[in-house]
């Protein structure tokens, strides 16, 4: 597990950047991510860091989020840059790299894709996507079902989570990125193939 000193350094960076409610969410996601990492054999320290920092850019001004997102090393869709709720994950990966000097690709990728998902995500990024959705502070209608799924199968849980996200976006009339659709299609195939075995 991360040293107490490292956790204090990350806390000193993160706490002033967000409201108490969002900070509590970040702590909850970090601990959920560690539990999922333990379950699926991923790096627990990386899971904690990515979960803890995933929303570090969420409360920045929208224009600042966009400015940061435009610097991303990760591919972005033009529409993401014009959709404020999607900016913080792209900007967050840039903030973590630039301000904390964290250049671990797994951590940065997990932060970058925690809102949209993407095809071919490594286990850590899947874990952060799910931990954000099922953290202890979440209380939406089907959260218990989602929590159960998250601990049964990563592939099945990702399909369930992406289905939920797409359905929610459709209800809100929100844009759905190509990467989200591609991830959904990927998990449809993975789950069909695993059931054939």
C-alpha cells in the first residue's frame, strides 16, 4: 500500500481543489478501486492513485478544463471538447501528469477514460470506470445491482455499466462518444464469446 507520506502529498494537492462532497467521493472511489484491484489482480497502489485523483479537474473553470484537454496526449473527439461534462477526465489526466509529475500510462489512461470508457481498456481503467459508478456515496436506483456485477466479472460489469451510461445519456439527450459506443460493442462481443465457452 502507498506510504502515509505519499497519501498526505496527494491529499495536500487534491483537497484544496474541490468541495467537501467531491473530496469524499474521491476517497470513496479510491478505496473501491483498491478492493476491485485486489479482486482482479491489478496494482492496488495505482488503483488508489487513479481513483483518488480521477476528478481532480472537475471543479476547474470550463474554459480551463478545455485548455488543458487540448494538451492531452490521448486522442480526443472534437465533440468531447465541446461537451463540458466530458472535459474533466481529459483535463484531469493532463493535470496529474503536469502538476504531480505522474507519467504512468495506466494511471493517466484510467483517469482519462473514467467518464466515457473506451475499447481495449486495460483492467486498471475498467476498475476506475466501475469504482466511480459504485463508490459508497452513490445512491442511484440500480447501484446495488451494479455493485454486485462489479465483483462477479469485469467484462459483464463493464457491459452493464456502459449500458447504464448510454441509457442515461439518451434520456438526458446527451452526446454519446464514438469511444463509448465502441466500448459497448466490444463488451457485447466479449460477453457473447465467454458464454460460448
